[in-house]
C-alpha cells in the first residue's frame, strides 16, 4: 500500500522542519465557481429575456471585471481580518503570560489533561511548553482558540480569487464571441464542463471521488443558471 509520505526518522524530521505553506485551493474554487455561475447566469437570464447577443457580451464582461474585483477585494479584507484577529489574540496571550503566568500554566495543564496526560508526565509537558514564550503563545493560539498555525496571504488570496473568477467566468461568454449558431447550447455545454472540472479538481483535497465531486458542483452550477433563465424568461415581457 502506497502512502502519502514515508515514516522513517529522517523523512519525518525533514517533513516537520518544512515551513507550513498555506493552501489557496479554497480561493481558486470559490472564485472559479462564482465566476462561472454569475456569468452563465447573465447569459441564461439575457437569453431567457430574448435580448441581443451584444447585451450578453457587455453585461458578461462588466460582470467579469466588476464582480471579479469586488470578490477579490472582499476576500482580501476577510483574509486580512483573520490575520489581524490572530495578532490581536497573540498580544492578549502575551500580556496574560506576562501578568498571570501561573493562570496560563493552569490553562496548559487542563488542556493537556483533557488529552490524557497525568501526573509527572503532565507537569513535565507544562514546564516544557511554558519554557519558551513564543511556543507557549503558539500553543494557546492553537489549543485554546483553535487558530490555524499558518494563514493565507491576503494579496495572494485576492489574486487567486480574481484570476479564477475571470478565467472560469469567461468560458460562458466565449461561444458568443467566436460562434454564430447554437451559441447557447455551446455555452451551456462549456459551462457545464467547467463546473464538473472544478468539482473534480477540488476532490484532490477531499475524500469524495472525483466524479462525485464533479457531479455535485455541476448540479449546483446548473441549478443557479436555471433559476437565472427562469427569471429572465418571466420578466421578458416587462423588458
């Protein structure tokens, strides 16, 4: 049976010594799905309302730029907030350790006791963790507050979201630029393929098989597009 990594002493030492790199797959999936859904929703809405192809292209491009930048800015602010909050809590813990060290050691003691440590082993562990302030604070951030050891870069998160939004979101528009007949069917097919591909790719970081994840994302995207088409169709008389 082939495992994800080896468990020799040397391999474990090298792996643990590596910096924990943040994963930006969340931002790519988030931007890719939203970009495809919103742009294809515009396509289906305009088609449902029986408006011209020019309107599809204009609204689609406007959506790619405006909504893509909006999502990137929102993701930047949200990720930056996580980092700011982590630093705020780090400072809180630093002050508590400085002013109430015994109380903070008791917190370590109770946390480790809940994990099964007792007696001398428990006290040795408390002493070891509290012997270095940086390790002490990191331990409390993780165990008391449940904060991740590493956080994503706000700039990288924003860029990943924007690129995924534009790249995937442009797919539903391409048939209206390069084809003259059956453009809606082609756009529908290509958009469905993007939904499925995004789901299949994100299964790399999940337990679900690629085909199940792909079908799930495909259904979510098609339902959103179907709702937009229905709204456009029902409002076609008003427009």
